[in-house]
C-alpha cells in the first residue's frame, strides 16, 4: 500500500514538473519570451512601406510592427483612444489611425493595453496641425460685425490678429473646427489675418478688406454724374440702401425682374470713361502669369440669382466686342440672404474668355450686363471688383 502511494506521488510530481518545463519551453520558444514588444512604426502606403516614423498627423493610418501583439485591446495616443479593428491586429502588426481628436494631456506617448491588463508604452508624437485658413465668407466686414473664417484645425485657445495688431473677439468655433467666427475689432487694417493656436500659427493668403488692384470700387469722383462717360451705371450706384448696408463706400445696386434672354446693362463704359480709370490697376504680371491671380468682388443678394447669366466684358474695343466676347458668369443658385459674400473667379478664365487682351496702362472698356435663357429676379448689390494674387508675395 505504501509502495502504491509512493508510486502515485512520484508520478504526480513528475507530471507537474514536466508541465512546468513544457510551459517554460513554450514561452522560451516565443520571440521576446512571449512578452509584447514594438520594433518600429511605419506608414501604410505600399510605396513608402520602408518609411519608419516617430510621429504622425491626426487621422494618419499607421502600422505598428513588433511581436506578441495579438492580444491588443486598446491603443492610446496621449489621452485619446484609437479605433481598433480586430482583423487588423496580428501577433506582429497592428494597423490603426491616429485619433483626430485633440489631446488635453500631451505626453507624446503611445500606450497599448493587452487582454491580461499588461501595458506597453512607446514614444510617439502626434503632430497636431497648425490652423489652416482657406477663405473668409466676406473679405469686407465692418467694425463690430461678425466675420466668418473657413479653414480647419481651429483648436482653442485661439487668437485672431489683423494687420495693425488688433485682436478679434472669438464668437464661435464649429464642432468640426472648420469654421471660426470673430468680431472685427477697431483698428483692423487691410491685409492678411493671422490665426494662432497652441500648435502654431498661419497667415492668410487673402487680404481682409483687400484694397489692391481694385478695378470697380464705384467710388471714383464724378462716376455718378452724366459726364462720367458711362453708358449705364450712374443710376445704379448708391451710397446706401435700407436693405443693404455699405461695406466700403458706394456700391452697385440692382433691382430688376428679367425675362428670358432679356438684355439688361448694369455697368458699361468705354476706355475713356470713369469706368476705365480703375481698370488701369490691373498689374502687368496678371497678363504674364494669369494663373496666379483671381478676380474677386463682394455680392449681397436679397433674392435667388439661380440661372442668371451675367456677361462680363473687358477690353480695348468694348463697343464692338461686348456682344460676342465676354466671360459668362452663370450664377449657380446664389442667395446670400442679405449678407455680403466674396465671389472668386479665376482671372485666367476671365481674361481668356475676353480674348486674352493685352496689357494697357491706360485701362480698358467694360460692359457688365445680364442676358441668358432664364428669367431672374435680380435684387443684389456688388462692390470692390479687383484682380489680386492668389498667394502673398
């Protein structure tokens, strides 16, 4: 009996010992002894798969390469969790995206949490973008009124500064950080605006109250007089209107119901008229490098301009050519709802549509008129037409 007990005990100990050695042997056979590790991080584009990285921008897709990663349950970049797809997790690779949300606690660390609670940290920087400024809803806004800036990465806290050093009051920031509204301060001067955050600052390529190269301000002295040389326009140029507030002196104000193919002239003058005085402001470089410039103006509509064709002629032979050579601005459902908005047209398109006329320091004739296949209720104001560079020098 004693012999049997000793035999059983011996076998039990032998089996247990064998199990221990087997387990140790299995762990020893795994890379890094079975413990998770990160070898490197790379981009996921096949053409750049050998590009190793230590930082990435928000939303970037990355591949984490290492060993024993199959039991990953969470990945954190700073204090923001990344989204994980189980099928993109293997023992040697995890593919995920850097979170787009802004971290509150920036440690420049990536943390992987495994099923058994083990945590693996790795140095990794999330490259948070500086503000990006694309455009303003209107580049002309009066002091005290709200200006809308469109772009991206408008992360608080923000500072918006105008030329002259005046800082704007932040009114609102959209939930997607793409739209910023500010109140225009006293002392704001024409020029680029600067938006600053904790992650950098950017200067706009457009100018606030852009006063460069204006070709139709409607403020030329004597332009509303019969002696101005304009064929049409003096009767439509106003100082103000009960429905539309001025943003910069006089503006063109049109109220007219137009039938199909109606011909209605809003601003017409030959090269020796007051209309041509400001067309001299088009820089010679705009004819040498037309793709580097835009034609801009502000418009304020009180009714849909859907389907309207606004024919815009400019050149040295206005009287002879305006009926057949023109840029056809086919308005696509513009209704600004009584607010001013900036319109941008590629200058190269406008110039080529007008026969690629040559530079002339004396200016050009103009003819802006409606004519098209659709009836339209033209109820709008227009101001500060200009030819300006697309980027700052």
